[in-house]
C-alpha cells in the first residue's frame, strides 16, 4: 500500500519510472497508477539501466525504484552503482526496504545504510509486517516530500491508521534491534550456513546472498509436490510458481529468521535432501 500511494503520486504522464525487472509487484502496480512512462531494466544490470536513462527526456522527472533485497531471488540491489547513475542523469532514487529492515545496515536500518548511502537515496520505504512483526508501513524522505505525500497519496489519505497496539509492537521491535544486535549477526550466520548447505547438496540457489534463499526447481508440478512433502513433515517453505515467475523459474523460497538455530537448519537440509531425491529435482534447473 505504501508503494501504491507513494509511486502513483510522485510522477505524472510526462515523467519516467525506471524499474528493475524483478521489482516487487506493488512497485509495478504503483507505477501503473501513476500513468507515467515505465521503463524496465534487466535485473541488477547497470548497463541496461543506463541505456534506459539515456532514453528519458532530460527535463522530465526520472524515478528509479528498486528493492533493497529482492524478495524472490534473495540478492541485493547494486545501490552504489544505481546512485552513481542517478547523479549522472539527475534521477531520483527510491528503495523498497521491505526485506532489508532488520537484516542490512547498522542495527538493521536497511540497504542505504548498509552501503553508506543514506544521504544519497531520496526515498526509503518499508513494511512493519516482516522483521518488525506488526502491521502497516512507512516511507522516509525529506520534509517537503513527506508533506506532499501526506496530502496527495490516496492510499494514505483514504486508509485508517494502524492501531496503537500495532505501533507499540513496532517500537518494541525497534528497541530489540538496537539493544540486541547479536540477533542480526546470528541471522546472517545461520543464513550463510543454510546457503552453503544447499549448494553443497547440489541445489541451484541462483545469486542468493541473504536470509531469503531460492531453491530453483524449474518444474511447476515438482515444485508443488516438494513443497507439500516438506510442509507435511514440518518444514515451512513457500512455493513460487507461474504466474508469479516464469514456468522455467519455479522455485521454493526458504527464509531464515534470527530465532532459527543451526540444529533446525540441519534438520531442514536433511529433509530437503530426502524429498528432493524422492521427487527427483536435483538434476533439474
């Protein structure tokens, strides 16, 4: 809802929105509602982004919107290169930190902080529903931009506020992130342990480098069957199938939390190996 409201009211028909090809669906929908010219560049490909920027009229507003951590593939946006191109072509940068808050940066403050680019990124949005374990979302920017959004973002104006309990839960989660940084370090330790384990077993994890680990299957039926077998045996995973991704890129998304232990990851890896052999997926994509 944040992306719908923010993106749709920042640009107009004569402006440009430049999107990574793997941006979240809410970014795409917000762009459509803006009636702006939408240009997609290849995933994390700076040559592709620059070629799109060159097509934009120099006097038009150019808004580059990327995920900080990409929700399906589990890799990180090349934010430094994106910011450099934005400065070169006088574009505005917005980062969707839905999957980065609580994961990247000092005390989990996000992608821009992770790269030391907080002052270079124009807008940062995030959700309270993931690492902060609540409801709602936010957008951070300069005073004038926020004031404009308050009076023009329709998804904000015509929505009810989050409940006091939800707000209190967010504040409590932020306090924990600041006072217990070891949780984030453990999250990274257990995530890299799991990623290494999947790779050693022969699973295709693509370019994953975060606590979101895609296990590419490449077959819709096998993806759904493997998911069911794992879930029935106590391993919670998400199937990602067509039309969310192409039929060739079907996957199972394995996501880690700071509360997961190495022992739990070992159990999950053992069950992945067991059922992958049964479904015969290790020789697939």
